[in-house]
């Protein structure tokens, strides 16, 4: 069901629950194939009529593209005034977009943000013409801004509500072994359709295919975003016929899909973009920034990650127009690149490691100690609440 229709149902929910007896509706919706016997049983297990209607409204949004129109048709028999309300209730498209992205777990923009118009236009254009089974790939080096671009591209009512009205599902992948991959697929299946629990990767693929592909599939007009993919196994596992956006540093991971379209993300900002980002962090117009700001841009080749980290460090320290702090970070970037951190990797990555080290060093003693204690956790492991680090 489209997000805007779901919002319409939510807006009229109280009136529907109060006035509508769902007995007749259930028969029609079952005959139309919108509800299956299992769903009807779940609804009928509720005690009162209003609880049954409330349950129907809760289930309906996950019952495919026809669910809203079939519901309105069935309702029109006895409750035409409610149908009129449903059709005329104002739904603000920005609210619809926000809830759709929130439900899909799409991350927010960074607090200080630069719009990369060229890449964004290219990405939005390509997203708008993706077909079922297509993979769109954002490729670039670490910290180049792929994930930020992907989340910004879908933060657009025209692109998302028009082309992906059933949802945009963000899936942070990272480095996964086969067990973890299955665990993640299971989580996605549960999130989309709690009634079927997969028992293997193949089974999970079958479930996802049913959810994403075909005229009755509840998410046929949705987008799956696989963020930070490192292995072709992940791409294979999610190659189930839906539309997919991938971010990756390694193009070989998508060799396994026939219909793939690649967008290269520049490793760094242009100088004007770096200065604009510094300016937003420190609240000083670009033309009043000290010369060291340009030198930092040149040193890290405009790496968005490094520029944003150093912008954040300078903003935290205050006195952002005095060139002392800027010179300090510039010297650190320079000296590290040619000494302690003089590794091929670090050089290629435009000072990302150096900026990360600077951020860690900037922590006060107590927080730095807590940060080091986190080293006992493996990559990607959820840290339990019991580990109360902030005290
Ligand atoms: N357009 C932007 N405006 C402001 N900051 C940005 C922008 N793009 C990236 N950044 C900064 O750079 C950081 C790294 O960006 P992002 O996570 O998108 O990189 P990536 O290419 O996905 O890296 P990786 O390959 O390691 O996943 C962000 O956390 C943010 O601080
Ligand atoms: Mg990323």
C-alpha cells in the first residue's frame, strides 16, 4: 500500500473503528485476495467489533498494492461517507515521505551538509528509471560520501513517493560472513512480513521474492538499499527481482548481476564545497576562513569524511576564526601522512585514518579510556545496554 494511502487510513482511523463493522468487509477482502484465511482468523480472534476493525486496519497496509482500493470499494457498500472522507482527507506529501523513510530505517543527513548537485541529479534520474531486477551501484572510495548521497537521493517526494511508494528499505551490510548474512535476511523478512520465518538463505530469498516481485507483492514498488557491500554473496542473496541500490568500494561485488548501472562518486569535494562545509561547521563565511582551510582541503584532496571530521573538531574547540587550531590540524595531517601513518592505504584514502586518529586524540582522558575499552567488541556486534560506558 502506498504511504500516502496508509496515512489516509491513519487519519480516518478513529472514525472507521467507531462506525464500521468489519464482518462484510472481511468476506469481500478475502474474495479479492487481499486477505488470506490466516489474516482473517487473526482479525476474528479479537473480541469486540471495534477491536476487529482496528486489527484489520493494522494488517491492511502490508496486504499489497490493491489493498486500499479494494478496502474503499468494500466500504462504499454501507459507509460511503467514510469513503468520501478517505478520498478527500489532506495528506501532506512531506509527512508521507518522512514516515516512509523512517519506517525503512533510512539514516538522517549529517548535521552539516553539502548538496552535491551533479551526483545527486544523476542518481535521482537513474533511480527514477530503474526496472524490476535492476541494480544501481554507487562506487567510490571510503569516506567519499556514497552513503550520504544514497540517503539524500531518496529524501525527495518526487523520486520516492512516485517511484517507490511501497517503501525504501535501508540495509547496512558491512563485512558479513554467511551466518551473519542469513541473520540479516531474517531480520529483513520479519520486518516486511512477520508471518513467515525463513529457515535458510534460499528460503529467505523465496520469501523476499514473494514480497518484492509480482502484481500481488506488497513491496513491488519499493527500493532496497544495500549500504557498504563487501561481498558478491550479499549481492547474490538479494538478487530476487526487486529494485536495488548498492553502495560499495569494490565493483567486483556486483559482477554477479546482469543488469547493473554504475555511478562513480568523486573521491573528494571541490575546494569551494570543502570551504562551504567548513563554513557551516564553524559558522564563519567561506571568504573569512583562514588560509589553512584551503590547505587542509588540498592535503586530504577534499575527502568529505576528513573535511567533516576536522570541521567538527574545530567547531568543538571554539575560536574558529583564529588560525592556530587550523594550523594544528593541518600540521598533524601533513606530518602523519609522511611518518607514523605512512602506509599506502592511508595515503590513498586521503587522510581518513589521520582524521580518525585526530578525533580520538581530541577526546578528553576519561572518554578516550572508554573508547579504548570498546576495543573488546567485534566489528558490527550490538553493544548491550548493560555496558554503561558514559558513567
Ligand atoms: N554531502 C556531504 N555533506 C557533508 N558531509 C558529508 C557529505 N558526504 C559525506 N560527508 C561526510 O563524510 C562522512 C563519510 O561519508 P559516507 O559515510 O557517505 O562515505 P562512504 O563513501 O559511504 O564511505 P564508506 O565506503 O566507508 O562507507 C560522513 O559521515 C559525513 O560526515
Ligand atoms: Mg558508506
